[in-house]
C-alpha cells in the first residue's frame, strides 16, 4: 500500500514549489512552527513565515496574490528587511523570466478587453486618489506632489526635489509668459500653480478626482491664482480649446493601451500649430502585465506601457517626439523618501483606516521602490512638438544649468508659501 504523505512533507513540497516559482531567490519559506525551505548553499536574507494552511494554499494557487493579501492580513510575516526580501525576489523572477514575451502580448489583449471607459476611469480614480487628502499629507511633501521627483543631487530634500521636478518639466516645455497650457491629470494642483506662479502662463487643468479638485481649487483661491488656473473635474477626453502646450505628469498609466490613439487625438485637436507637450509616465522596457496584486488592491485599471506602445499617441498625428529621458533612479529615490515618511506616520494611518490598510500600503510602496531599483519599472519623460514648433532648443544645456537655491531666488520662497 502506498504511504500517505505527512502534513509536514506536503507543507515542505508546497514551500519548495513556491520557492521554485520565484527562481530560487535567497529567501527561506516557513509554515509557522515548521521547518524552513531555502535554496541549497545560500544563506537566506529573510524568512517568509506563512501562519496557516489556507494562506499556503492561496500562495500555491497564485503566489503574488497569496503573498500580497497574506501580508496585508497578517497571515504572512517577513522576518528581516522587507525591501531587501522583495528586491531578492524581484531580481530572481526577472532572471527567470528574461526574454519571455508571451505575457506581454497577452497583457495587451487583456487591457483592450478591460478598456478604461469614462465611467470606469472615474471609478478607478476614486478608488485610489479620493482616500482623503489628509492621508496623503502624512507622507508626501507639503505641496502633495504624488509623482517622481527630480534629484539634481541625491542629497537634496524631497521638498526641493519635487520643486526641481516641476521646474525641469517647465524648462523642457520652454514655457513663455502669457501662454495657455492644458494639463491632463493635475493631482492636487501643484504643477499647474507652479507654472502660473513661476512662468506666467494660464493653465486649464483636468482631473477626475473630486477630492483633489476641491483641494486644488482651495489652494488656487488661497494663493490668489484662481484667474490664472482653472481646475476642471472632468475626463481628459473632454478637453476642448486651443493651447500652446500640453502636459501630463503621471496620468498615462491610467489611460489604458486601447485609448492611446484617443489621447493622441485629444492632444492633436488641442495644440496650436506651433504647440508642444510633455508626457511623464511609468513604463517598462517591454510590454508586460502590471502586478495583479497592485491592480486588484491599489491601482485598478492601470497599465504601464513600453515606449513602443506609447508611440501610438503620436504617430497618427503631426506630433514629433523631440526628446526621451528615463528618470528611473529618481523614482527609486522618491520612493525611499515616501516609504520612510509613511513608516513614521504608520500609527496615524492605522488610526485613520486600520492595520490591514497600513500593511497593504507598506507593501505597495516597498514593492514599487524595488521595481524601480531593480529596473522592472522605468520612468519616462517624452517631449514632443508640432513640426513648426521653433521654441525647443537644439541642445539640453538649458535643462542642466545651475539652478538657484531658495536663499538666492525669492521665487522659491513664493512657491513654498
């Protein structure tokens, strides 16, 4: 008669299967109270403890969802450095998956089936951005800039790096006083107000988040800029009028691959004959699906495209790509700041929501940091223009000129007031 495997041997086999699935990363997996499993001849950098059998079964069915939900619910514990453990897993998975394009092709079709219609886009935005501004104020910079910062030097503060990013965007656009700019996806309004204050332009900005729109309008009134900046709570597809420049920082990820031509059509009809623009977005080196857990728990409807995919925004129209820059390591640095600030505020976040919410967002921020550090994710800035646009310089010298400090330039004080 064949022997029935013991519970411990089944657990060990299950743990080994999970370890094999992530490419033999230098991690130990343990069912609480049992013996750990780790790659032979390697000292594990962290111990992943699974507290119960249901969680183990979920991880067997889908390691990413099982681990993410288990960590959020407290049935998976990471003994050791969370960021280090995730980095080891990401690097191992990336090596095991090198050259596999099947998932990327499949993800493109899935995105088309789950197109971000205006109604679905509004629901997706509400899920993430309408959590209350009070929550984001706990760990973002005072201006609530929730996109990749720009660090001219690694040692500057997050506050200065976010201002440097907004100036970097404006210098790339070569904004001129009196021009009219349209912004798609304005967050809490920081870039629109920055463009108006520092560069003397009028801005019309569109966003689907009610919470952010209310906050941005209040800021505009408080800073005396309501006549220069108009914040509109509406879908980017409803942009109308003619503008000298189009800018979108951190919105393309929520557009969806099936709507890139639609976005290009909006830009085409909005730009003046000599207009130009900038897209700032999270992307990838090649098409691939976004983390299933991130889409399920954090960013429903999101998609991070390759550069080739984004060319669909420009190719059908009279729009020339003039410059492409990858700021991946700047986003890794930004996330280091965000995660550190989030951890300092964890008890307040827990009081505002609950411990599960804290663990969910800790994992999201830590995983995002690792994705940019390892290179799973990229941060692209694309500058584009009409063929007749003569404003964009021949070289990049204007982008890297010495920038004034707050003490040297009173405008800095004005920005932070």
